[in-house]
C-alpha cells in the first residue's frame, strides 16, 4: 500500500507529463475500441438485415433430378421437416417462412429488367408487411389482388411503370419450360441499394402457378430464431436430427461453396429427393473476412501509435529517473532493495496505462452513444449496416480486456529499461548527485 501511495504521489507531481502520456494511451484505446465495437455491430446488423429480408437464419431446401439431368429445386412435402423442427423443444424459433421465388424478366411497354420475385404467404409472414417501407401504394391493395406485385422504386422508375399497370414476366418453370405471366403493380418500396435486385414481392400462390408447382409446394423453408447468436447451434442440432430421416447434402461455406455444391449434385447420379441446410452465416462468410480485416487494420494502426507512445514513455521515465536520482538514493539507503525500486517505477507505468485505458474506454462509450443516437433513416442505401436507421456499436468484453492487456504490457516494456537502470544505481553516488 505504501508503494501504491508513493506511485500515485509521483504521478501527481508531474501532472502535465502524466496527462500527456495518459491522454495518448487513452486516444489509442478510444480508436481501437470504436473500431472493434463498430465492426462487431456492422457484422451483426448485416446478418440481421439479411435474415429479415430472406425471412430466416437457418434454411432448408430440396432438390430433385429430372430424367434429363436438370436440377429441380422444390420442397413438395415438408411433413418430416416440420415434425422434426417441432420435436426439438430447445430450438428457439420465432416463426417459419415458406417462400417461392422466380428469376425472370419484367416487361412494360418495351422496357425490361431482370428481377427476382419472391413469393410470400402474406397471412403467415405478417412481419414482412410491417417491416417493408413502401414509397407508394398500400399493403391493403397488395393483399386484395392475387396478382399484386411490390417492386423497388428504382426498378419501377427504370420500367416507367405506375401503380395499377400490368407487367409481363418471362421466366422458366422449375422444370425448365418457358412461361409468361402477369403482375399488377400494387406498391413500390423504398430503394435499398444492395437489395434492389431481390426486393420484389408477390403472392406465393401466383408465383407457384408461374413456376408450375402446386399451391402447397414451395422453394425454401426459413427458420427465424429468437436470438441470431444461436444460429450455428440451431443448424447443428437440426442437422443431427434430420440426418437419420432424410438425405442431407454436406454443409457449404460461402457463395462459391453453394454453387460448387449444386454443380456436384448435377454431376452425380442419384434418385429421390436430397435436402440442403444452410445459414445466413454460410453466405456471409466474406463479411466475416471484411470484419477481420477491419479489426486487423485497426490493431496495426493502434500498435503503431503505441510504439510511438512507448518511445515517449521510455524517454519520459529516463527524465523522471534523472530528476529523482537523489530520491532513489535516499530510498535505497533506507533499505529499499533494487527490486523495490524497479517495481515502484513499473507500478507507476502500470497505473499510467490503466488510467489512460479507463479514460479511453469511457470516451469511446460516450462517442459510440452519441453516434448511435443519430438517426440516418431507413430509406437510404446504407441501411444494410444500420439497425432501424441507427449505427450499432457492440462491445465485446474479451476484445476490451485484450486491448487493455496489450496496452499494459507495451507500457511496462517501455518503462522496464529505465526502471532497471534506476534499480542498479549506487545509493552513495545517487545521494551525492547534483543538478
């Protein structure tokens, strides 16, 4: 306790010097904490927004192979799937979504665009009607017209189509035949930039008719979980439960893995129905790489900053030891051992590092809070990284502890050489030191 009081006293004797060094450490902690928390929030927001748009965290789809070798994607009977899902009491599912989708060409008065149209059962997916932001039209009109289409405002502008207009769609059925159908534009949604190509919605029954599949059939079964953090565990539990009942293809990783798996299914010879289970995370593997890169860049920048700070700490402690030479001699003559002298200066460095880190963390939390209060709106192209129009800063205790540990170690290393020299001083020579 005496050593601790002396260390505090020594730091307070040189307030300006301690403030500058502690402030530099605090600035480094501020930067790395903001980078880490923003990156973690960025990843979570993107995954959550993807999950809402695609109506699930974990997905199941089924494949058949036609006599000609074509891969047919359709779930014809989901009895085993639903029975298995309902039997897993610990699976935290908020709701299920059964969707069909077509990739076709929308045509209106000579203009055309390629567009994916998602078939939705609006009675089952009420959450989607609540989450969609419409620019024009209304959900009432969508629900009452079986051919109703919700189209992104940017795509509607390219077609120069107005509410109530009839659009033609050219597409292939699930078995590869060419087909033509009609949609009535009932509403336009706010342009979401990245999701423009997949933000078109219609009634699932109508999409099924165009795809030439039965009313009760669909393309993809989505499981929306109560907690996204349980996504991978839920996928593993469901995989183990289904493997004994149906033919599951292996999990893939990344968009390329998905395409490679489809190619493999096309090349192999098999019969019956094969099911595929995947998660949002499987498609967003590149996102985790981006997050890792951002964290690495942030860490490199902060390490460079702390190397500069270490030089400052080393020079400062050399000056401090020079100024306190007689004081060191007095303590040594009173019985303080060399280890005690070294420990005193290292304790001062540690207090400086921890104090600066605490101030940096408080400053980071304040800055993050202020930034998270800014409403950027939900009708802009950056909504994918936002949560209801706000930035999300997610604090990860393990990262914070790691950053503080790095700062403490670097500061102690910077003070170690000057502290060692102070410990080696001869008491008699130190007492006779003159300035």
